[in-house]
């Protein structure tokens, strides 16, 4: 009896996973500006358990920033952050942790951009956390991302809720 009861569930799970695999590997062609054809991946499938699958809508995008933000962030960094984090963001005289390379990637890589922004805006500078405006923290974050080799593009939002839609990933 147990075998008969579980067969429909297994079929449903196999079918759902097959649909998920197809959806995650299917490429959609669309016409972009200038008549060029581009390929983009279909939304990824999310297994909800018990054979239920849904397609992920609005998967987080890779983080980006504008070059103007990074320039402003560099100026602010040199004014207020260099003593702790160093000229090259590898750590400074006052013992601040490195903000580039493996340490940065280990702490923030692959996570939501909001985690870095919230850390900076609530913990930095240590003697006066949160003293800058949200846009100044976004500028500083843009500079840190630039030094770490992330791509410039659309401006970095200064709103943690919007930053949840971006992943710190190259």
C-alpha cells in the first residue's frame, strides 16, 4: 500500500524537478537596442520541498556603482578612513581590518550589498558611527567595490532595502 501511495508524489516531484531543470537551463533570446540579439538565462527554479517548485522572480543582480560615486568615495576615504584602513585598503596604522582582497571577499563576497552598507553605516567610523549621510556611505562603498575590482555601472543605491536586490559578486 505504501508504494502505491507514494507513486503519484514521486511522479509529481520528478516532473517538478524536470520543469525546474528545464527552466534554469533554457535561454531566452530577446532583441536588444540596435537590433543585436542577446541571451539571458531564464529565472532559476527554487525547490520548495515535497516536490513543489517555483520559479524565482527578480533574482538579485550583481552589485555595481557609478564612477562618480567611487570618486567621491575615494575623497571621503582619504579624509576619514585611511588612518585605520590604509592608503591601499590593506589595513592601516590604527589597526583597521583590510577592506580589499581575501578578507573583504570572505566577509562580504556573495552576500547582499545591504550587509556591507549596513555595517558601514552603523559601525563606521568607530568614534562616531553613522555620522555620514546615506549617500556618503554609498560613495564610500562604491570606492571599496572599485578597489576590489567590481564593475562600474548603474549607481549604487543609498537605501538598504534596495541594496537587498544586489549581491556582492563579480
